[in-house]
């Protein structure tokens, strides 16, 4: 079904490449990034908007248990505290691949940070999915990606979803004893359906995926059944996350990059942060355990 849920632009920031929304429960605020614009944004529940310029491109940002944030960047994994002006690279798993950068990343139900890399030119299949534990030790879990996006985790933490957006595929893994095994294709999309980008899971275990050049967010069951489509007022939604005090609000980031002047005229809120109430709740995200 296609939903007519009211979609509001709650932060008209006109990001070049808005991405990585995450609700930080301890602050009751949503954080997200503009990768190509080198910015981090914060919108609290009162509607106050703040922004910081970053010294590198941040692909994803997640809160950490010890305070501040961990982020995937174009220079490696960083420890951040934008309020204090701290931007420190702490790990460089791909120092030998200067053409790669970290893109999307999330924390699993055990508190580990999973983040994927990609070829910055989106041509080579040089991307790898990494898992970082609380001591910042990392393991390369899966490779051969062109554009990594996600991941997302089932409520039990037993399943992990991950996208290769360029190949229009959504994979699902079993997380056994914390290890990702048994990768298989959950969803394969075709021409005209858009590219599966960032995603999240709701409390019912269903997967919400933002579709780049698809102009929508779609909801799927854990078996890959299409359940719902929410049309967006922009053609390039990039990711989504549940938030709000009751986790009943779905936030969606978007991009302006690559859009023509005519397209931008047709979608004046492109690059903004959107919010809707989809009628299902999300789950609190664990902070990174380190």
C-alpha cells in the first residue's frame, strides 16, 4: 500500500548529501550529517537547530557510551565531540586505499559499530564492511561493495541488513555469536525502483529503506514482503531513523547533489530533514560501547 502520511520538512538545511540520522536519547535530539558539505547537524525536540563544520567528510555518526561520538569519515574512524570542537582520527583500516572513504554506519544490539567503505568515485567494487568493538579493534566482515549503506539490525539482534546501493541489492546476514554469517539476498530492485540507501528497523521487525532516485521510503517485512510506500517531496531521500520521546517519529534525510536547476525548482526542500508519524514505533539505539 502507499501511505499518505503527512511529511513535514523540519530542518530546511539544503544539505549537499544529507545522511546518517540518529536519535540520541540522552540528549533527546536528532543528529545527522552533510557528507559533501562537511557538516554535522543537531535538532532537539524543541525544534532548536545547531550545526558544526567538520575538518573531514563524515559519513555516519553515532553516540558512544563514554561520551561524544564515533564516526566514519573519509580519513578513517574518528572520535568526535562537536560541542567541544574535538575531531580526532582514531583508526585507519584502509590507509592503503586513499580512494576509499567510510560511508554509512550503525551500532548493533551488542554495542559494536558496523561501518562500510566505498570507492569515492562510486566505480570500483572496493568497499568493505567492518565491525569495531569497544576497544576499537576491527574485523573486515564482507567485501566487494560499490556503495555500502546501512546496516540495520533486527530487534533481537540476530539479523543484520546491509545494502550495496549501486547494485540495488539488500542483503541479510545471521549474527551468530556476534559474527555475521550466511549472507543472502533479501531484496533485489530493478530499473525505475530507485537505489536502496540508508535504512532502519521498527519495533515490529520490519525494515524501512530510503530510495535514492526513488522519491520514497518503503517498508518491508523481515521476509522481504513489500508492505508500504511513503512518497517523499524530494527525489533523493538518503536515510531514515526513528526518534522522538516515544520513538514514533520517522526522520528522513535527503540530498541536492547531482540535481539540475530545474529539478531543484520542482523540489525546493531538497537536502532538508523530513519527519512523519508512520503509525509504528522504532527502537532505542544502543550507543557504541567504547
